[in-house]
């Protein structure tokens, strides 16, 4: 860590990690290689705008999309953003493989959605479950147009270990990492 500024020279910046400082210097150094005219244009150009804002609905954002030839795998499809994502993708014609921690949750979620949905059981805290789920999805023989890694743990009351690692990290990161690697061939097989 860099030392904190002394009280007499108080700065708006809190202390930074060495990695953050190096990353910022690298970006600044790379920008120095750009021609000054291009650099001025990049700095003064307004940020891109969108037709959508925080009040936009999933239906409005996807209006006009035909996803009938697409297949998506969605983790955490049984509630919240996952269920809404599955609903709208299926509404636009996509085949959605919706995963949840139990068969009953996955089936219940798929039953709530009109369209082509396939329930799959996936417990991201259990690497055997991840491998088994990936094998079942591979056996379906569909190219995967999108892998949406939505599932996760927001908070755990007490520290819990899985395979000697913190459960939050295992579920939110390692489980998805294993799933993505197990399905990489199917993702790469889809038209890009």
C-alpha cells in the first residue's frame, strides 16, 4: 500500500493499492502514445447514449428481437432477475435451459414461463453437480448462444466453507468458472 497522505496535505484520494496505481499509470502511459488530436477527441467526446434508462422494461429493451434459433443457459433461473431473464428470452423465442439448486425449483421456474424452457439441476457449491449438469447440457447437443451466469449468494450469516474455501467465493465464482469451462465447446460452436 502507498502511505496515506498526512493530515496537513489531506487529499480526496484514499490510499491506493500498488496494483491500482500501476493499472492507472499503465492506462495513462498508453494514452500518451496516442496522437494528440485523437486523444483530445476521446477526452472531449460525450459518453454514448441509449434509448433506454432505469425505467425501461425487459420487453421494451428486447422488442423486435427474434431469438427463435438461439439457446441460452441461465443459472439461478428460479427467482428474481434469473426468472425474469428466462421469461423474456423465452418470450422472444429462445430455448432457455434454466438451472436451479434443486430439480423442483428448476421445474417450477420453467413451468411459470411460456415458451421453450428446459429445467436443469445445478448446485454451484457442489463441483460434482456442476460437472454433471454440464454433461447433461452437452448431451442435449445444442450450440449455446449465451451462458448467463446469474446465480449467486448475496450474503451468508456466518462463514461457511465448501471444499476448504469460503462458500460465497465457491458459488459466485468457482462454480460458474467450472461450468463455463465445461461448456466452452458448445459456446464456441454457436454462430458468433
